């Protein structure tokens, strides 16, 4: 675009930024008379004062003429002016940027970095529905060792990004959970040789927005590949908790039961707001212990206390837990024995959920995955035989199906079928608040590790699956990544 391409006297080349105690200048150079009126007291924060950019604002010209009728004001190309953006207007512009562009704007100046890193700014961005989904793939293996790389996929721009992390080097078989803008890495193992191996109790927290790591409270038991569920405790949910009278053997108790202290009434007055704002619970179930034993113990992490609390074990004969989600204040856990159990967070006890009919002719080598998109409905992704009988490897056809579980009526309904043939024994499926299910499958074929990233919109009546990415990441990984991988979804 040429130098003479001006609209109403505004030069399209105007890019310098100035401020008065916080705002940014979107114009440059002005006449001496106009500088004394408009530019008095303003100092540059970004850019330099010495600029030769020609710029004139039609709106300011009208304002000048309306308030200075006795004076004639004619713009000249060699003259300039100053126009300023208040901080609130600047915030409204910056919060609409994609996260990759927003991260780059923080490098422009200290003022922009300070504006875009506040809790208020990020909350306004979330409230405006400007964040977009990002998928984070963990547990990659290269050259026989657990790598330190995290792969992030921007769904909006269909682009992969690689994040280096020394913290995760030589750490594998951990589980991840997405909470707000952070990802919690729970448990796992570290290998110090072919014989020495350590199972972790520790919990790491990764913040993609700040590119930072910190530690949370450690679990009571060391465990690798525990099953995780996340429940966000809102202030509106806390006020709705009911006081229940529980009948016990030997008498009736009217004591209010709240084992995880979810009620606001149990908190001191000065700590109610602090403890209920952004509070969440993480439930860790089962996994493998330090001596390679299967665990049936359970514990819950409370973010307000930064503490893990051990709770009642899963029901007897439940089997090995393979997936868990939180929905409507209940933790649902599915076992490899096709049993569904639920943990009442408010009252602190387990109960079994009978589903009828259960997914028929399921291929037991593929573990089912529970998914909750809008925290209102529960879905399960499993692999079933489509025709014939027999084991994997025969000519029989197996398909991956999505079932909707009506836990109140105890019904299980098939809602859609995944278009790809089930090739990954450890496929990962997660849901987000936007009523979307994301799935990643990785498998080795013809000497190469291939990956397929798919998405399904559950709000669409047809619930069609679409491919987001094919063979973009898997070529760089070892076959062990198929087993080690885990995935989390954040809206950034």
C-alpha cells in the first residue's frame, strides 16, 4: 500500500505507541499548537519520540474545529498529532488476540506485559469466550528414554507447537488433569537404569500461559498411572449443599455430614471468599504402587488446603479402575470388569450404578474411557465387535462406539461410531466445556509411529467425527509413546 493511501487524513502507516500514565499512542507527530493542547504532559512508553510517520485523525480534527471555531486549522502532511488509548481500551483489544499472538505482545514492552499477565485480564478474557481449545500431549518417548518434550496443538489454527521441559525428563507413566489454566501431572515413575526405578508421590503443576512449573502437595501413596477426575467447586454449588439426616445402625444421627468440607458454613468468615474462589478437587484412584502391585486406594486433593486426603477404597470386587470423570458433584469410575461405581463427594461414600443394557460384545483388550463434556452428561468410548465372534486378529470387524450413560435411569444408549478402525489399545479421549470430545490414537505400523487426532461435537445431533491432524507428531516418537501418552485440553 503506497504512502498516499490515506483515508480521511489518516495515514495507514501509523504504528508508534505512546501513553500518559498507561495509555498507548496510536498517532505520531503533530503541529506545535496542537501539541501544546493535546500532547502536554505525555511521555513515551513504547517506541521512540523521534518519528517521521505522517498521521492525522478525522475525529480529532472535528473535535478541534467544534471547540475552536475562531481558529482555522488545516492539516499538513509534515504535521502530526497524538491520540491516546486508555488502559481499559487497550485491554479490550489485547484480550481478543489468539494466545500465540498474546504471548508475543508481552515481549513488546513492560507495560503490555503487566497488562496481560494480571488475573483480572485473564478472567475478562475467559468471560468473553475468547480462549480457544489447545490439546497438550504428554509422555513421548525417543531413543528408548522418556523425552522432555510436550506437544501442544492449537485447534483454531491447526498447528502443532513443541515445548521443552527439563522437569519431565526421564519421567513416565504419569497421569494428567486440566484445571482452569493449568495442567496437573500426578504420580508416575522415574528410571535411573535398567533395574533402579522410583514411583512418585509428587504432583507437578504446569502453567502454559506463564511457561512455568511449580509443585503441589504430594499424594499419600506413590502410584503410577492413577485414574484422575476433576471437580470444580463453585460458590453457587456450595450454597446448594443440603443438610441430610442419615439413619445409622443403632440410632438416628442429625449431624451434618460434609467429609470434604465443601460447605461455606464450615469456613471462617475471612476465608470463605478465598477458599471458594476457583476451588477444585482432584480424585486419584488406583494405579500401580512402588512394588508393581495394583492399588485400590483413593485420595482427594483439595486446592483450597493444598492437601491430599485418603478416602474409602473402591467397592469390593470392583476390579481395576480404567477411567473416571466428575459430573454433577459425583465421581464416576469405570472398571475393566464393566462395572460402574460412583463416589458421592458431598456425603463421602461409594455406591454402584447398574446400567442396562451394558455395551454388548465389547472387546475387552480395549479399555473403555469415560468422558464428560458439559459436566451434565456422561459418555463412554469403547470398542465393540460389529460382526462375528472371536479374538483380535481374526477377520471379524471391530468398531469404536460412543455411548451415552443415563446414570439416573440406568440406561446406556449408543449415540455414534468413530470412523477409524480401532488400532490403538491405549487411545485417549477427553472432553471440554464446549461440548466437544477430542481423541488421539497412536500406533506403530510399517516401522513408523502414526498419530490421528479427531474431534466430535456432541451438540450436533449427527455427532460426526472430524480429523484435525494426521501423522504430524508420531513420526518422531518411539513405539513406547503409544502406551505412555496422556492428553489434556485447555481453553487458552
